[in-house]
């Protein structure tokens, strides 16, 4: 990842690439105009954007990450760099691995960091390596800092969205007043896939099935984490 990072810097200089991203509103297909791979373009987004709260995953199987960047502190999809026995299948990266799509897709998710819920948006795309193996590239941002910067109560908004998801079995249509707030953030950040994400349901997912927050739970033994002493987080991506 270190070497590919420097290669991206050489292929996509910061100022020209930022200008290109601004014109394209951070769409992934900007890589075609830049003459680089999707992975290079998505990694460079996390670096050249004036908004610092980004993450990036390059996954080629459950528990298998080729590259990872977590400038916003988001936990890893599998809790760490190894595969777990009860992964949450509602992660965008899991769904894209099992059900590849020809186009990119955006998702709004809820994540508990400590005792505080956070709203994330990510854009994911399937790519294939030279051997024909399916990989999923995912770039995303933490929206809470942007909401707070505009004078909004990010925690209250995240709590409301989380409650709606829990009450609806794990996912929920985003209500109009929250859509309005997130649309404003999307336009300020100039990221088009945030606007696409809010047109779909927000999702609540977890890092381990043992702590599935959905009602009913996706796993039958949700209390096992407490018994084994596992330290896990509820997350969305």
C-alpha cells in the first residue's frame, strides 16, 4: 500500500487532481479522465480532499484487505485484519463481494464509536484483478464533523436515524428533514455520491453478528459477546 500510495502521488499530482475531483464531484469514474486505475483515484481522494475524515478499503474476500486507510478512525469491517466466524453480511463491502454489480453504489450507514453514533457515507465499486478475482473498492467519509461545522447537532441526527433503523429491522428510509441536512452537506463537500446515498435506505450493521443490533437479530446468539468478553462495535459502512 505504501508503494501504491507514492505511485498515486506521482500519477495524480495533488492540485490538478483536486481540481478534477471538484469538477467531477468526486465520482469514481474520474479515474478515466485522469488515466489511472479506480483504486489509485479513490486512494488519492482521501489525500487531496480538503475534508480530512475519509476511509478507504480494498477487499478481496472476507477478512482479506489488500489496502486500508482510516483517517476518520472507522473500525475495520471484520474488527481486525483476520476473518471472524460471525461477520455482519449487511456491510456494503460484503454485499458487493457476494453480489458484484457493474456500477458503483452509495450507502448511508450508522456507526457507534464508543457511546456516540456517527453517520457515514461510502461509495463502493467492484473491480477484477488480472487473475479474474473480484475485489471491492470502498471510499467513504464520516459526516458528523461536517454536520457539526454547519451548526447542526450531529449526534442527535445520528441517534434519530439509528432509532429509525432499529425500529424498522435494521434499515430505514431517511426522513425528509434529515435528507435536507445531508443534501446541504453533500453540496458543501461537493460529493455527488452522498446525494445518491440518501435516496436509498440508511443501514445499521455491526462488526460481529454476536452484537447484531437488528430486531430480530440476524444471529440467534447475540449474547455470546458478553459471555466471551469480546470488545466489539456497532458499525455501518
